[in-house]
């Protein structure tokens, strides 16, 4: 059989669908040629398409909020103000928070908690080095306060890591941005030495 027949759309439709049954169902699928010619198909423009992707993808976002040096902080004090994780989600606006890492350039043993929000808690003044005092309007947005586990095995260099792994927190804010606050569980063991002593990293399995 000549190869040209396989390239003929009308012949192919006639072979796939018996005479008299119609070809509407097959035509709706849309046959697109290598050159992009099509009768009913729509070509995808360049962009963030995930054709055939039935899972998701993991991204890592790090923020370094400005903290206050030479301040003892205290129990339930905000560390670094409101944290903004841009592009934590795709346009679907949802996904799973998988893990958290807080790296600190000082030896700390007092502990920290990270609190997520389902949308921006904009009615509260999240002031660094001040006790957290959430506005009642923002209370419904609180999601999964996460206690972070400390590790100081690298403390010889003046370093602490506080983390939470495999937490699988489902979030669906409907936007690409995720918000959180980091709270001190008690007064700092050692005061921060510079405004960039703290970095917070989250890993998110994005819905696509």
C-alpha cells in the first residue's frame, strides 16, 4: 500500500470508521499534521503547559527576611516579619508543602514554629522582633502551625538548622504566592549578629 495513503486524512478516517456510522467522533479528536495543519485541532502556544503530566513538580523557594541584630527576641516573637514565598504554586494555586528548613548563622536551642496562611493575613502587623498579635480578621487563614526540629551538629561554625520533613500540608490559596510567619518558641540562645542571619526554605509539590 502506498505510503501516501497513510498521509491522507480522509482515507484514514474512512478506514477507521465503517461506512454509515459517521466520522464526527473521530474528527473531534483532531488530527494535526507535522506541519501544524489541522481541521479541528488547537495548537498550544509557547508557555507553561504540562501535557500528559498527571502528577506535579517540586520547587524550592528560599527567603531571607531582615531580622534585628542584638535583640533577644522572646516567646512568640515574630522572626523576620511576614514571609512571602513568591511562585510557590502554579496558576492552579494549590499544592503540598513537603518540607521546611530554617538556617540560622548562630547556635540556637530555644526552638521555632512556622505558621502558614491560606491567604495573605493583611490585617495584622507582623512586626519583626515583636510578639505576634494576630488580628481577628486573619484568624480563619491560619493553617498548620509546624513545630521545627533543631539540629546543631554543625554548631562549631556558629550554625543551627530547624526543619520539618514529610509534612504534606495541602494548601489551596488560589494564588501563586504563599505566606507564613516564623515564631520564636522562647528567648534566643544567641542574639542574631546581622540582618541576614536567618533564611527560610520551603519545598512545594505543585499541582499542575
